C-alpha cells in the first residue's frame, strides 16, 4: 500500500468528468501524508544502521592499545605503614592496581587505592553496576554517601564521600573516576566521556582513585581533615602518574 501510494496519480487527466457525485472525505480525515519527504530520511536511517557495526568494529581496533599499563606513583612525604583495616574496593580486575597505606602527621593511617583500566570490555570495565566499594559477601558495607568538592593543585576536584562500616569500625572514603583525562563522580558522565574519547580515537583509558581513613565515634571531621591534607599535598602526583600511564 505504501509503495502504491507513492506512485499513485492524484490528479485526473484533463477532460475527464466524474460520473458520480464527489466523494466526501470521512470525518476526521486529514491531508495525505507527505510520503515522498519521508523516503530520504528512512533511507538515511537504514544506511546508518547498516554502516554502524562496521564503524564500531573499526573504532574498537583503532582505539586498542597493546601497551601494558605502567602505573608508577611517586612515594609521598608521608611514610608507609601497616595495620590498615583489610578493606579493598570490589571492582572488576583492572590492568594495573596500586594499594598503599601511609601514616599521616597526626598519626592516622590513610589507604590509597588506584585501579587503572585499558581496552575495556563487559568483563573488564571501570564503570559497571557491579563495581562497588564493598561487595555483597564482604564484611564491609557502604552505609552513606554524598558529593563534595575539594581543592587539589589549585583546581576544584569533584569527589564522592562514602562511609564504609566494617569489623574494626567505620571508614571515611573519598572516591573519584578519571575518564578521558578528566575527573567525575558520575557514572553517566563517565560513560559519555568514554564514548566521546573513543569516537575521537583517544582510547578508553580510565581509573578509579579512592582514599580512605578509619575513625571512631563521631570523629568524621577529623578523618575528613586528614583526607583533605592528603589530597591537597599528594593528588597532583597521582594525576601526573595517570597522565603518564595513558601516554597521551
């Protein structure tokens, strides 16, 4: 019917007289649909749908980086320490991982975790619904979170602040994602930046940075002050290490 309507003759030849009364359009009938104007758009959609798988495969090959990740973060002025609670983020296995505990000037232990991803897939990705600060079977459980902004190297740094409770008491965690060379706390924003980076052939490298401090009772402000000092003094070195690992 659609093809027939496209080729139909709407006007009668000159001189032909109707044998009966003119047909009265049914109530509510509108003007004929502009079929001809729809055809180019429909063909364009079909062409794009057919070409997309080939482009996606080409894009994946072009963004693939065969080089292994070399993640080297310089040691900060704070000394390394042991005895931090046995907690690790529950993320898909990354290409490179760093986990170090330091002793702050006020005596609090601080745990830094950096997870770096390259050539991501459904089985290995920075942003996924199964990536959590604490897994379902873990003795640790996230109980609260909120967004905040701190200063790092004179620049605002978006952070996600979370409280993780475990056998030894609560931990205050500051977490951020690094995607296409920029920081965000939003999975949606991260996915969009990841797609943009791949479309512009910059690869899909990304990382998660988490810094945690244990505290007791209502001393979350004390833990927050320690986190602020660590980020203010050492996040610049972390950022430079991520940029160097990416190599772009």
